[in-house]
C-alpha cells in the first residue's frame, strides 16, 4: 500500500490497453503509475507533424458496436472528435475500363431490421454479377447461425467457409474481403473463421446500426494520448515516458493459498518500483520476454501469434480530388481511402489531404516509400478523375510492421486471459482473449478486464470496472 493507504498499481505500456487499464484502476481508487518505454503514449495510434500538417500513423476506424471503445472516448472527453455516421454508407469504386469513369456502387443500410437492412444494397451491388449477389444471402445466413463460442470455428479459414457456402472468388474479393481485411488484417483465405464470424455477426448481421462507422476528425494523439494523460494527471496518477521496464519482480516465496508467487513491482531503468498489482499491457512479443517464472502463459505460444502489418500512404493535393469522407475500392491496390484534410489541419481552400489505408500489407511493408507513393497516386487517379489534373504537394508513407497479431486459424488457443497465473499480475492488449480481432475495441476491452482483475485482487469489488464477460453481454445501442 502507498502512504495514502491506497493500493499501488503499476501499468506497463501506454497504448490503448494500458491507458484503459490505468484509468480503470485510478477510477477504482488505486494509486497508479503508468510506464511507457517510448517518448509518446497511444501505442499503435499516434500522430506526427510534417511541413506544418498532422498525419496519423494509420487510419483507425470503429463501429457503433464498439461499446467499450466508445465508453473510453466518453471517459476521456474526446467522443465529439470521432463522430459516428448516422447510417452506414460507403461508396465502393472500381476503375473504369480504358481509363474511363470509375464504376461506383454503395454499401449502405436501410431502416429495416438486421439482416434485411443490407438486402437492397447488396442486391444492387454493381461489382458482382447478379448470380453472385443472389448467393450472398446463403453465406450470410450461415454466418448468422454460427455460435461464437464454438471452438471449432478457429480451426477453419473464413475463405473455406465462404467457398462451402457458394461464394466464388469474385464475391470474396469484391465484397467479403472489404470487411474481413480491415478488421482481421488478413484476407479471407487466411483469416480465422472465429474472428471473421465475430466481425460479421456482431457488426453486420444482428443489429442494424452496429456497423455505422466512426473515425477521428483530429490527430490520433489528440484523440487518445493527450486527453487520457490529462485524465490520469487529474486522478493523481504518475505517467512516465521513456521508462524501460526490464523485469517484473516477484516475492521470494509463495504468498497465497494456492501456492503462487506474487508480483511485487517492476524494475524500470535499473530501479525497483514497488507495487501491489501490475498490469502488463505491451505487445505480445514484448510480453513474452517480460513474463516471469510461474506465469501460466507459454512465451513460445505468444510468439506464435505472429504479426500482420498495416501501411498508409498519405497524399496532399493542391486541390480537392475526393468527394467522399471515406470510400472503398475493388479491382485496385487501394483498399480504403479517407479525406483527412480536417484532421491534418490543412486549409480546404489550399488543397486536400487523403490517406490510403492498406491492411494485411505483407507485400507493401518492405517496399520503398517512393515506390508506394507512385503506385498509390496512380491508383487514386484511376479511381478519382480529379486527381489526374491535380498536383501532389507532399506524400508520406507510414508503417506499422507489427500492427496486429496474425488472425489466422489456431490463434484462439494462443490468446491468454487477463490472469497470468502469477498473483497480482494481469495481462492487457488486443492480443489477449477479448473475443474480438486486434482492434481498438479489443484493446480497450482488455484494459478494462485487466483493471477489473487487479482491483478485485486488491479487494476493491465495488470500484472494479465491468469484466470482459459483462461487456460482451451488452446490447448494441
């Protein structure tokens, strides 16, 4: 206990999971110290400045069904900076033949209940032949019947499931991967059916408004890191950046009824920082290196989660080229493109800033920036004719080599629960067993679950946030 009598909790890692855990513990009355090895908070959501404009490391979106993430934004006071669409509407573009006008179709929901809310949009979807459109319902209904608790789902790829239910490669490429790729961060033929089923059932097939999209209208650092740090400061927490944790220290002997050793602190920059509980909220590969003896998690298993990269290409034009806030593409290297003029700080009278987001970017993450910029500015000109006459004022490539774990079959058994097997040590991160893919929602849920575990272990039942199970029972608003 601290001098004030409050339990001391150390949170290692300042990404969304660590921030959510730290705030949850502080709200529960703990004395919190947050340690982040890098000079910035935010984890995989961060921003930087270049030539007077702000760019994010990647374009991050969320859905209305992301209730834990939405609650996190409310708690830190930045929800207004990441508004949600009133109703899902995404234009999907395909390059025109011989350089002609692009073909545009829309994925949008109606006012009908799920799953009928998407029926009209899909039946008129121009990027698929009529026969393929008519077969979509067969796979959608089969997905809706799946039980997410069925462990067998993690033994099959989403692509194999779609093939078994009449989906041809054209349909997978032109529709199913539009949703699977940006959420699971691998294509359907590699994605775990368990993870894809979670996305489609929760986001598209059970509640009509669940897939309405939201995204930041300010730089990500201003959306997450800055306001979260301010909340922690007001709660009396200590936030330390550039704080390298090298060891989780344990009591010399077992200290509880089941014979477990207990975490008593961490070694940071060569000094011992004592704690009554520790939350380890770092990437899975870093967690594997820091887990102490006695943890029930096999570090080799964590390494087996792998990694999947995300690459973004940001382009500043001298004029407006994109008429949509967000658009998707098929038959093009472009997957999704966003108008980021507002968040970049660019005066619309002086041009437009757009961000192309490439998920599952195994091929792109090793390519030189100049190659990627040429490839994607050419692709943007094929999709948006106004870009053909525009001048590229600036362009920059951002990469997250290990943006997420690799959402392939077999990952469910590798993802641990918050309890580490060491007394007082809890795990957080989108790679833990949240039931979600590696998303902002999963990261926040993991932090909430770890905070709940830590506070309960310290005897504070009333102050503990809701558990992952309680969050999972929520009905989408």
